[in-house]
C-alpha cells in the first residue's frame, strides 16, 4: 500500500515539474513554490505581439497569453505577489497598453524589473507595477507613437495617433513620479536618436527622473515584493 502511495506521489511530482517546465517554455512564466511567499514570475520579452502575428524568427510576447494569465493570477488566492521581468523592444501599442492597464488595476502586489531594455511601449509596462526597479545597465527608449517600426503596425489617422499618444503620456504620468514636462521633453527630443525623435534613458537617469522608482537587481525587487505582501491587507475575506 505504501509502495503505491510513493509511486503516486512521485508521479504527481513528476507531472508537476513537467507542467512547470512547459509553462516556462511556452509562456515564459513560473511560480515559486518553495519561497517565503508564493510568487508568480511573468516575463515580457522581445516584441509585444498584438493584432498581427509576427514572423517565426521574432522573439515575441503574445498579449492573448498574458491577459488570461493576469486574470488567473489576480483571482488565485494562493498567489501572493507578481514579479514582472521586462526586456522588450516595444511592439503593438494597443496590446501593450491593455496589458499595462490590467497590471495597474490589480490588487495583487506587483513589482517590475527592467533588465536589458524597456523600450517604447515597454515604458508604460514598466511603470504599471506598484513598484518598479531597473538595473544600472538597462535602458528605456521614449519616443512618439509612429505608424511603423516597433510601435504600431496598423494604419490609422493622425488624430488617432495624437489621442493614443495622450493616453500613453497620461498613463505614465499617473503611474510614475516623472513630471509631464520632463516626459514630453524626452519624447520630442530631436538631438539624440539618429533619424528619429525621442530619447534613450539609462537606468540611473530613469530613477533620477522619477520614471522608475528604484535602481536595483532581482534580490532588491524580490525583497520589495515580500515587504509589500507582508504589509498589505488580504485581497479576499
């Protein structure tokens, strides 16, 4: 009898490990089971794929995967916090902003960490968490919404672009400590990017400007998330 129980336990553990491996491989997500608190790690890498499917050679984060994951995390009582790791070149504006709005509206404690880059629509994604971190070597590109490149791939009217730009600006201002004047100045800078308008902000400067909350690495971000979990009220009664 004990032999059968041991076999079942080993089988369950093996299946659990396979499920976790599949989650990492397919969605770039994992759940820390043996940590101080139950943390879900969500990665946003490559290009944000929205309404159009990108080529197989592109490393993408698909919003149809991220959105249901965020819903599941928010309603799962066992998940105590969400860690968002970003290294993205940007992508579809509407998809990226939709993900950012969902993260900003979560009651689950959230912390973001920018490594490598948090460019373009990656900027509102980075500031959407309740606390944001950036490593010193990371950078963030701030530029206006444009029709092609790594921001938006669908033709729209100029009025649409203006309104979308305002939505992004308002979101960043409301979810970070950067002033509107500084953000607009970075956005419309004509002296930094070759053949383009905008600015590249490195880790230390992003914190000085108030765009990102703190300079730090993974351990700093995790410690902050633990503190948020321990000081927050239960999400459910």
